């Protein structure tokens, strides 16, 4: 049967659609945007409330970005990976939203930053003091990081830079940071007791609110 | 340039979809040559036959406008673009197949269970199937593995999770399940006695496995709850078998 040009266009559009669906299927039905990846992941966690993306960090050198989102009364954080056009969201951590809500990264062996969601009006800068405390090789390990950050909308991002890069104690520090990362899930070493203190300030440097939490295995 | 060539150029000048011009010219030429042959056959001399055949082709302006309508500019380009798109999509399929391999369609339809059932496992009644969120959960089998040394055992639940949203992986269970027994004791995901949940993802039917590891106490029942989804189901053990 000879097709006219309109019929050929329809045939081609149908063929392209089928072929693109096949491509998508072969690749495992990946998400194509960060928002889509997060929304799908939230549904895999069985959460049906609508997902509102509040913050996305820039892509880092490992093609990952942190995403903060809201579902119902909860704030969530996840990690989205980029591979060409494919976006994949990792594990999700949910916390009840408060005026200052600390959100610990997911999907990383070592934390690269601590995120703070701030709903205190007028907060333009913040300080974060992280005390890593625990036992390592039968000795007490104690290290403190003082980090400052400027507001990115409602979010403060406190980068964690290991202090001992290049020193023989590198591995100790990285091991304890790894323990700190696990502590956010309540799965740190039994002897660990990590403290995170944040203070948000207004444009004049006055402290508007402070918050502290201790990460310790129950 | 002879008269026909001039006529042809005038006609083709009206056709805005340029890629079709060559084919149109070929068709007009064939038509013209047929007509000339007809006139020659009935006794016209060569020049007169050519002149009559050209007249019979009609006014170049009118024919040109008609052909432009018939060979629509937008439709022509749309057709070409869709044709290129087919080739690009075929290339995308080929690259994807090369990169990811052929999908295991048979496994999509009937994926293997995560935990193989061993002979020593005893079947116990499965809870009723249920739907939650994007998934429908079907209990494939519920098993109890009694530890003969009297130190509890393991309850194993094999489930299938179906979803019409083929782009979703299976339900996330890892570290998200918690069980409670008839004495109110909690079985968490990070310490003994504990509850584990695993999912093996397939587009149509994901396989899930829930294992609850008991200590010396064998409860009458266990209620397994998903911490973020909120769904739960109860497994009746009956205090051991």
C-alpha cells in the first residue's frame, strides 16, 4: 500500500515513539530530570503526598547533587546522580520540619556537607560547629569543625573539609566522618557521640536562633 | 535553454519545498515527452509537436501554484524531520542495546524469588494481599524456619509487588521495616532480634523478601510495619510449629 505524505508522517511519529520507549525500557526506565527522579524515589518509599523540591545543590565532581524536598509536614534529603541524560535518586532521609532542621546527606561514604533548612526570617548567615567524638583504635578521637555559610534561599550549606588531608591520620579522620555519616541513621559505633550545633544570624551578626543535636546510637 | 526548460523553471520556482523539485521535474519531463511522442505519431513535425505539447501542459504560473499546494512546504519538511527522527531513534536503540544489553523479558514477567524455599521451611498462612501507594502486594509464600536448637528461628515472607508505573523500581524496604510481636517487642532493622527487607527490582513485578529473626521466644503473631509508607501486615505463627 502506498502511503501519502500525511500517512507517512503519522507512521514515522508512531515508529519514533515506539523506538524511544524501547530505548527507555532497555535503559531501565530512568528518570530524565532531578525532580522526576526524586518524585519517583519518594513513591518507592510509599509516600503519596506531593513532592515539592526546595533546594538543589550544584553538581559536584562526582556528578552528584543534594536535593532538599518537602512531603507533607516532613523535609527530606536525597542525593541525585547524573549519568548522561539519566538521573537517579539515592536513599531518602526524612525529618519533621522545624524552624531549624539539620539534614544529613545521603548516598555518600564521607559527608561533604551538612545542610540546614532555616525558616527563621532574616537569617542571612549561619555557623555550624561539628564535634566528632568517639573511640578509634582504643583511643579517644575528638575533632571539631567550625563552618560558616551564607544563606542560599532558606538553605545553609556547611561544607566539611577534612583537616588532615595528606597526613598519616587521614584514615582516622575519614573513618570518624564515615561514622558520623552513619550516626545520622542511628547506626554509628556504640561509643560515638557526635554533636552538631548551628546558629543563624541576621545581617548585623545578631544570633536569631540556635539549635543543637547529638547523634548517638540509641 | 529550450521552451520546455524555461516553462519547467517557472513552474519549479513556485514549489517552496525544494527537495521535491527534482522529482517534479522528472515527472513533468516524462509527461511532456509522452505528449510530444503522441503529436509526432499523428503526423506533426518536431517543432509543432513540441509547441503543442507545451501548450497542453498549461500555464506555468497556474501549474506551479497547484504543485506548490500539492507539495506542501511544512508537510514536506515535517515528513523529512520525522524520517530523520526514525533513524536517530533506531541509533538510540542500538546504542542502548550495546550499552545495557538485551532486557530479560522473561524475568520481567516471572522474576525469580529472592529467597529459595528449602525443604525444612514450614508453610504458615499468608496474610491477605493488599494495595498501598503505587503498589499491589501479593504474598507468594510465608514460611517459618524453626531452629532445632531451640533458639527461635526465622519467619520468611516472599512477596511480589506489582505496579502499573513501570518506571518505578520496586518498593523500598531496606532499613524501613519494623516488626512488633504479641508481647509488644520491637524487631528493628539494625539489631537482633531484627527485621530485614529486600527488593529485587523488575518493571512489572518486583520480588520482595521480609525476614524476621526471632530469639528464643516464638510469638503467636508478628506485625510488620513499613516506617514511611505506613502499611502493615500480620503474620500468624501460632507460637511455633
